[in-house]
C-alpha cells in the first residue's frame, strides 16, 4: 500500500490495521479507553510544535492527531455507531450552524450581537443532545451548573474553567487582592498541617489542592492562562538546569558529584541577564 494525500488512504490503512488475523496485533487489541491517552498526548505535541515554531514538526504532529480521529472513528464503525464520514458531517454541520453570520440568514450581523446568537445556538444544541440521549435510551445527564466543564481537562485548566463558569452567576471576588488573601489563608493552613509531629498526607494534599485552586483563581483575575504561566516557568527551569549541566561539563565533574551549593551558584549565574 502506498501513501497518499487523500484522507481515504489513511482510512484504508487504519481498516487494514484493524482487520482480524491479518492486521496489527497491537492495534487490534486497543479500544476507546486505551487509545484516549494517546489522543491527549498528540494534542499536546501539536501545541509543542507550535510553540517551537517548527512547521515541519507541526505537519507531522497534526498527522498523528488526525490518525487519532481516524482510529476512534474506525472502532466506532466496527461497532456500528458511526464512521469517519459521520464525524466530518457532524463538525461541518456544527460549524455552519454556529456561524449564521457567515453562512446563513444572519449574514453581516454586528460583532457585538454574535455572542447572544452563539448562546442561543448552544442552547438549541443542548436540547438536541438531550433528545438524542433519550432516543438512545441513555440516562438524562445531570443538570448541575458546572457540568459543562469536562473533568478530563488538565487540573489547572479545569480549575480555571470551573471558576469562570461560577463567576457567571456572581460566585466570585471582585478584586484580585482578595484572592491573594485567600492564597495566604490556604498557605497558612498548609503550613499548619506540615507543622504536626505526624503530618497527615491526605490533609496535606487537600490543603495543597486548595492552594493551587486559589492560585488558578488569581491567574484568572489577572487575565493570565495558568497553564501557560506554568509552562513558561517549566521552560525556564529547563534552561537554568541545563546551565548547571553545562557548568558540570565545564568543570569536568558530574551532577551527582556537585554539591547543592555548587548547583545553586550555577543556577543563580544562569538567572543573571547576559550583557
């Protein structure tokens, strides 16, 4: 089988991989749950390629992400739920429906009216989803105000989404400094747990979680993406730790042989702006 630019070739390849007896043993034993972590991983690798500005890598990673869509679609087709064409039809229908100001009767609508139109369309979609679940004999979804926020999000992102959702009904502070007070309160409670002779790890975890949640709330009030803020710090940590490794090589030693004071000195040197 030769590669090709047509999506049908990728669909054919996946069908071959999932064909009993002649297909790939590893691919044949997978299911939706086992593939889901790879789907998330590929999405993050797309984001990393974008951050690095590597268009060649982005092309490869987008292909890997597309494969995940084809993979899930193939498994659904095998179980007679839907196929790849149904997925394409569903998203094209949704995009056209959600943009009547571009494709439909609301063409040319003013920008400030688009948000209200969007909320109306989302309400219609929720009603259709409810009817579809009823037709399939599925239980009615919970009606909690926060249920629209997926629990599968990375924890910081989920915290941000939950807080944004709650703020829509006024459950929020109106001053970032009040959030800072909450952070101080949470860190104090964490410190108290740590001060016990025999600290309770479960309680420490609970207080640490509260602190992280409050920090995510502060990021929201400052209009900062907490995930991106932490990623930026992670990149900074990588760079500065690499400077410690460079120092070790330059002094003909190893990380394991360096003292903490030596590592700290190299770290501080890496923090200084270059002139």
